[in-house]
C-alpha cells in the first residue's frame, strides 16, 4: 500500500459537484467558471498564434510581452512599479503559482496561517512542503479578519500568511486598514505572505480592491497571485501570474521551472496581444459582473433563500435554513442537485472546523442571463 502524503485529502468539492451536475443534468452553479464565451478577438488571436508557429516552449519566466502587460497593468491600477524581468512570472494557473510560492518558503516544521473559510489549494501544498497550517476563523457573518485571533495564532514558527481578497467563497474584502494592521503585526517577524487576488477585478458597488501591490511595506515580503482565467473568462486555459520582489521571485522560479517550466505559449501570445489592444476590458469587468449579480439577486428575491448581495467575486452565498434546516450543507447541495437540478458548493468544506448550524451554499453567477433565469425559477419553486 502506498503511504499517502495527504491522508486526509479526497477528491475535491469542485470535481465532485461538477460531476454530479453532469450526471444528473443539473444547472451547474457549483465550480466557478463562466458559461459564456471569452472576447472574440482573444479567441481569434489564439488560432492566429498557433498558425504562426508559436507552439514551442515559452521562456521559463513567461513571455516578455505578457510580463510587460502585467507590469503596466499593476502600475496603472495600483501605482506599483514592478520590474517585468525580475518581479513578474507567468505560471500555468494561479494554482501553480500558489503551490510554487508555498514550496519556496515553507521548511519542515514551519507554520502557515490561513483564514477559514478557505480556498482548498493552500493547506495541501503546505503539508507537502512539511509544514502545518494554522486555521484562523474569519468572523461569523461578515467574514472579516479577527486581528486578535490572528495575533494569537502567530508563533516563532509562523513562516507564511495566506491572504485571499476578494474572498472565495464569501466575497468579503480586505481593507487598506486591514493591510496596515497586518503590516504592524508582522513587522519584526521573519515571515512571508501570499496574497491571492485572482478576483481583483470583480469588485462591486464602487468599492476598491486593496491590493498588496499598493502597500509597499507588505509587498516587500509578498507573492501577489492572479489569474487570467477569471479576468478573461478562460478558466480552462490555466494561465496565471505572480508578482513578487526579486529575491522572492528568484526562489519561486527555482520551483516553477521543475513543477511545470512554463505556461502554454500561444495562450501567452494571445493574452499579451489582447491586453495591449483592450486595456478597457478590465475596467468594464466590475459593471459586467455587478449586473449579473444584481440580475441573479433580484430573481432570487422570490425564493426562500436568504442572502446579502455579495460585494465581490462571482459567488453568491445563500442561507437555505428556511427551506431544509434538517439537512447539513453537504446533504443540501446533493439534494438540491438531484431533486431541483441546481448544483452548488456547500460552504462547510472550506473550514477545518465547520461552524455548527451554519446553513450556507455558494452559487456561481458567472453565467448567461438565461442560465441565471432557469436556475432562479428552479430555486424559487422550492
Ligand atoms: N485562488 C482562488 C481563490 C480561486 O478561486 C481560484 C479558482 N479558480 C484559484 C486560486 C485558481 O486559479 P487558476 O484557475 O488560475 O489556477
Ligand atoms: N476556483 C474555482 C472555484 O472556487 C474552482 C477551481 C477548481 O476547480 N479547482 O469554484
């Protein structure tokens, strides 16, 4: 028998629920991905670059043109001057970026602080590096960071803190004041940060995304991670990037060159070209997704689900306790898929210690209006 290095890990919830949705023919609002197409010029650019012979390995750190686009975007949005040669690395998805950053900094016996509910990619990567995750709960209700609880969790072994804002699954946003507080608390410590900002452009109601890139003091010890998949509606391309100071980027690249070496070449060409030609795409995203959120939320008013419209991401949390308080959220997600043909994600899987009595599901609204209407009809009929 092989001795598992991840004995407590099974097939993840995104795979499980997407498979169940496919098997049952349910509308899939579980795993986060759009059901609409990416911008046509971006798709055409891929074909053109494949045809033009851009089909061999890309540079290990990413295509220069794409790294330059990332650097100019972060300068424009966050006022951060980063060197595309030394501080920007293109990776096969944000997932690989996160994995490599964790392998680069975690030594056996180190601790990493992560906040629950928590995206599922962090903990296993820390375990594989020989470290241990310390889970700190976000406040019940508003999913804000409890800085006292964070401070209590810090030890001399703390080597890494993983931030995720805009936050999956709750949509909560870290503020500039949070970043200042964090900077204060970690000032004298030998630790690093990963700031998972893959939903950086999906922020609503005029709110601003507080990027670590705009916080000089924190950036000096941070790997800032993002994903072209979310921003350009192409989650299946698995292209992401990391922005980190030169010394951190150097260590990350040592890992990245052996985990994957490089991201897919023609996709990098297409993204670089599209970013240069359509800088407005990212400026239009908040209104584009806010409209989807508003359409979905107003349709759901007719249901017995309770919710507060999410301030960010493409996920809406809903409380189903008025419908089936007798079911825990994993049972509810299966019941809803099988009996009412709508697949969702149960929120308890994002916790090390689920909150007793919490009755929350996550619904993805990155969908065509027609899909949202069908889903809402089904949900309102329960
Ligand atoms: N971080 C978070 C918070 C996510 O929701 C996702 C989702 N896809 C990722 C990282 C991974 O991004 P990618 O698909 O680019 O690997
Ligand atoms: N990030 C996506 C979500 O939260 C899923 C990514 C994956 O399937 N691993 O739904």
